[in-house]
């Protein structure tokens, strides 16, 4: 079939030196270069960065501090004297000299207990990463379906071209017969004019079909993000059996919604950790140097610090209520997602059943219309039928063929939509949607 279509469409597509895109190659391309696919990958990267930040809370924190001061404040001068190991018995505390001090301090702190807030933050970040990955899978599944729909649209448009070319050729033949009979004086001029009008309509339909095919090709090229290059498509699509059953547990959207509820459950735990005490261990080392007193000294400190917010203006309570409300909203969103997918699957099943019935009826209708054309043409050639009957028969055949093309394409598209609704890949490879 496609050999004939390729010959018919040879004038429509400049195929010289153009890469021929197959269905599988198109899916690989759209998953690599589509803005939606790239944004999904960036969301995963952002979630991983959030996970890195959450893990950092468990590690010791090290920072370096430095300051320089110059003062004649007695207390600060006395402190500088001690820190710089520059004490002298001749120091007059009633008339202290000016002192300067360059202080360098290294501090290490380690969280010992945070009321479970740190672990809850890590759990939340891990669920966020899983949600981002699953959302990316959902985007990839949708993009693969869009590629399948684009290919089926190309096939449908190619079928339109084939039907309109056949109708144009048949009308040209019928016009030749009418003109021959008109020259023989067996038909009126009105029948010739009627057949010429029919030929003009067939020509117009052929132009519209060719333009529709070009637009379908261009739509796929745009979907793939390709610009400024010769573009040719191998219209073949893998023949996949229609899906059986209604198990939509593979849908990434459902798993992503579940991960979001887990993430917000962890956020509730993190918010509640504000009611609990926090304990940190710390250590520091100091170096002090002064030029006025010409001294320097080192010291260190090690300790444990506990903190418990007994009253924070109900801030923690507000955070907990916010987290609980977000969790309840996510749970409702999960229920809505499940109901929506269930409806989507049922709708796709009904569409697939209807399309299959229409496809079978379309084949029978084309056979009947073709037989009617053959009988009418035979009588027309013998002068037993008028031109309008021949036009009506050809029109009926063209309409039947177009309905058959629509039904066949709709059947395949309905199967593809059902596969997407069930979370199944659009290709038969082991890599799924590639």
C-alpha cells in the first residue's frame, strides 16, 4: 500500500538527501530534544539538589570567622590582653592603653538531636526525587503518544491523498467517456459540464489532501523540534495488539501523586519537630594577634548546647497546620487522579471498541460502493446511465473510502490512547517508550 502512496506523493515531499525518520527514531528524538522532556529532567535535577541539601543537615558544619578591632574600652582591652597572652603587672586598669586585636576562629558544630526534623526532611526530599522521576515518566509517556498520534495523522493524510488521487483519475476517465459520447451526439452538453464540475471538485479535493499531508509532516517536524532540514517520514508504525484489561497501576501520574502524599507526610513530621528540643555539639579554636600590645595567643572551646522553644508566638503551630492542610489536599488530589485515570481508561476502551466496529463497517462499505461504481460505469459506458448517476456513484465511493481511512486511523489511535491510559509503552521494545 505504502509503495503506491510513496509514488503518488513523490511530488509533495523533497526526499533527496533527507533523513527518513522512523517511528522509533522519532520517539528517541522527542524524548531527547522536546522542551517538555528537558524540563522534566531539570525538575529531577532540582529535586536531587534538594536531597543533597537535606543530607547536608546530618553532616558536621564547619565555618571560619575573622574580625579586627581597635578599642580603648577597658573590658575589651583586658579581654584582648588575656587572649593575646600579653598581661603585664604594670598595666593600669584605671588608665588602660589602646589595644587592637585580629581574631581568627574556626567552629565545628554537629547536630545530636533535632526532634526528628532532619530525618523527616530527608524523607521529604527523597519522596520529592521519586515524584520528579515519576512525573518525568508521565511526560515521556505523553510525548510518545503524541508521536504515535502524529504518525497516525500522517497515515490518515496519506490515505486521503490516495483516495483523492483515485477519485480524480476516475473522474478524468468518466469525463473522457462523456466527451466521446457528446461528440457522437448521444449525450447533452449539460452532462459534459456536470462531469467537468465534478472533475474540478476532485482536483480541489486532491489539492486539499496534499496540503493536509504536508501539514501533518510539518506538525511532526515541529513536535520533534527539528528546523531547517529536509524531512521525510517512514509512515510505518509497529503493529501492536490492542491492550487487554483495565489495570492502570503502571500509570506514573498515580505513583507520582502517591509520592507527593508521602513527601507531605514527612513535611508534617518536620513541622511537628518544632515542638521538641534540639541539641548540638560544638568545638571552636581561636587565634588572636595584636600589634599595640605585641602579643598573640590561642585557645579552644568544646561544649554541648541544648535549645527548646517554649513559646514562639504559635509559629510552630501555624507550620503544622499548614503542613497538615497541604497533606489533606494532596490526598484529595491522589483520589482525584485515581478517579480521573479510571474514567480515562474506560473512555479509551469504549473509543477503541467503537473504532474497531467502524473499521469493520468501513471495509464492507467500500466493497459495496466499489461494486456499485463498477456496475454503474458498465451501464454508463453502454449509454444506459446518465452522467449524474456516475458522479453520484463515484462520490459515494470516495466518501466510503474516506470513512474507511478515518475508521482505520481512529482504531489505531484509540489503541494508542488506551495504551497511554494504561501506562503501556507505544513501542514493543524492551526499553518501553525508549
